[in-house]
């Protein structure tokens, strides 16, 4: 079964379980007059709606690439997550309004052993459902499923607190329903905001997982002749589609044929092992390193004086043009990157006046 079908299957299970819980909780809420239980039922109904939205989004995201969308439609999954987040936020606002009304004008709730038993069963049901959906979401790399599973597990804790409040009401005749409903609403709002921020981050372009980038660089550096891997850039076109580029540092005496075979081999193996479409560019490294080792070491000594500089790479001396090139990665939080670059160029030019220096300021895209 492919990924899309698995997501749909998990979502259908979530819909069925949530609808059953909605029916039970709504019945208990209306019979007992408990606004907290009713709000909990409303929350379950939004979970079912979220699952429906997830199914629709997964179907649309699975469409084949076309002329207008050559990288496919995978980004729709992030739009789906945003929609689910909005649904949760709307439900949270409605629940908060109803809870405030209950606080201002409280109405006593009545419980019995049957209603308490139904609430207890719903706690177990939501906990099991949440663990299942969240686990499957992680396996399938589906942010919408992970969000739904997390929300379901929080719902289980909320239902547990509702059960505790019901027992308190029966024993001490205290009515915390409005306040409890408000807490539930705030939890719903928090869940919605977190899912919204995560999904918008992916749409805007979030940093790729550091562990993946480190594994990918280490994988590339294992090839004979590769002296380093830099400038790794990965773009997501949905949770399961990554396209990017990387620069590898190679000896400058390699032939075009050797470079072609090596970079082609790297691209093919990266796609086979990681499922990533990767374009491989090159940095040349002087094979007569001894001639320029002093210059490179001098540069490294100067760089140590700037803690904002995270990395220097791509160092190459073009003797024919009298040009030295290298790239600098400077911390994102640094607001004077150009000044640091200019100071380095000035210092190196003073030490090696026979050379010109061209420096590229790179971004810290991958760790």
C-alpha cells in the first residue's frame, strides 16, 4: 500500500472512532448538562472533520506533475495542515465563548455512574487512537496525521480532567464546568496555533532536518577524490519530495570525464539511498597545495578572530588571473556580514598585494 493510501486508511479509522465518541459524549453532555463534556464532543467532531480534510488533501497532493506544476502537488499537504489548524482554532474560539457564558451564568450538571463510565471509555478510546494516529503519522512523514494524533492524546487528558471534575461535582457539589470548558478551549487553541506555525514554516521554507543534512554530507564525502561537501541546499515539494544541490571540493587536476563520472555517480546514489534529486556542482582545490598552504593558514588564523564566521570553504588560488576565491558562512544573527568580509579582504590584500580577493557570503542553510 502506497503512502497516500495508508494516510487515507488511518484518517478513515480516525473519522469512525471520533464520530462514535461524538455521539457518546454529546449524549452524556446533554443528559448531564455538562458544558465541558459537550465542548469535548465538539472537539471530537472537529477531529473527524480534520480527518476528512486530510483525506482530501492527500488525494490532491498525490496528483501527478503537470506542465504548471512540474514538481508535483505535494505542497498541498502543508495547505491541508493549515486548514486543519484553522478548524481547530475556530472550534477553540467557539468553545471558549460557550465556557465564558457558563462561568457567568453557571448551571448545575448532574452525573451518574453510567455517564462517568462513558467518559472513562472515551478517555481510553482517544488515548489509543491518538497513539495510533501519531505513530502512523511519524512513519508516513505526515504532519497532518501527527497533529491529529497529538490532538487526540491531549483530548484524552482533557476528558480525564472532565471525569475528575465530574467526580468532584458529585462528592463536594462544586461546579467547575465553565472553568474546565475554558481550559479545554485554551488547549484546543494552543494545539491549533502550534500546528499552524509548523505548517506555515514548511510553506515558507523551513530548515531541513540537521541529522539528514549531516548524513547526506558524510555520504558524499566517502567518494574517492571528494575533499569536502558544502552549500547543501534542499527544497521540499511536499513531505516526500526533496530537490536540491551541493558543491563538492575536488582536486583541480581531475579531467572533465572524471568529474562527470564522479558527480553523476553521486547524484544517482543519493537518489537511490535518500530519494533526493541532487544536482552536484564543484569547487576546485589546488593540487599544488604546498605553494598556497601558508596563505590558506594565514586566512584561517584571521578567521579565528571573528566568532561570527561559522565556516570557510571553496578556497582556490587562480594563478593565471592572480585571484583568490573563497566562501564564508556567517551566523544569521550577525548584522555586519559585509564589514567582516571587507576587513578580511583588506587584511589579506595587505599581506598578499600581488593577489585580488573575491569572497562570497554564503547562508547557513544546512548544519
